[in-house]
């Protein structure tokens, strides 16, 4: 599996292109639709995933959906095996996408390098965030985390930081 990162918008959201066997999924088309489409010109786009509906993660969603004639979060996506985790806290609709075979997870604004997503926004809930963190801590410690902003990390690196919120 190949993972490409495109930083988009004023908040430099992470838009990921996940490619496996010549098929690609776009995760969080947050802004700059033309930039994403240009990057995808030689790719076979078969799915669009959205971790949550904050503007910096879905700003280009309509244009991307129209370009590839795909609806977002349509499961399953042929050629990709992943688990959909409900991870509310930062937002009520937060999802994470766990690719068990590859040991990677896309967390949106749920978990970042050495911190978690904000819980002081409309629709956020710190009690639900704590439950989501507890659930994540049951997963293998060697999974790589691809967050909605910033750099990637792994669960082992984040355990002590996550436990501080419990």
C-alpha cells in the first residue's frame, strides 16, 4: 500500500491518497479540489473517505465527488479491507479507518502527534473522546497513525500522551 500526502487549505489539512493494486482512495478532501485532482490524474479513484465533516476536511468534497462520480463513505470499497471505527469526541461524527493488514489507521482530528483533537467546539464531547481513546488503546501498539493535520506517528509513541486524558 502506498500513501501520498497532500496538504490542503489554510489549515494545512492532510488529504491522503491510499493506493493498492492500482486503485486509489482519497481520504479527507479538505480544500483545493484542483490540486487534489491534478495529483490524481494518473490514478484510478475508487473511493472517497471522510473522517468528519469539519470544513477543513470536506471543503473540496463536492467537487471531488462530482469529478469521480463517487459518493463518500460508501462501504465496502473493492480492493481495500479496513475497519470503520466510530471515534467521537472532537466531533460527533468522527470516524477512523483502520487497515489491519497494513497496520495503519487514519484518525482525522481524533489523534495527532502527542495530542488529541479539540473538544471545545460545537458538537465535541470530552467524555466521548475519553471513550474513543480507551477503545484505541486496545489496538496493536505498532499501528501507524495518519492524522488529519501534522506528522504521522504510531500508537506506541502516543500511549503516554493519550493516557494523560483518561
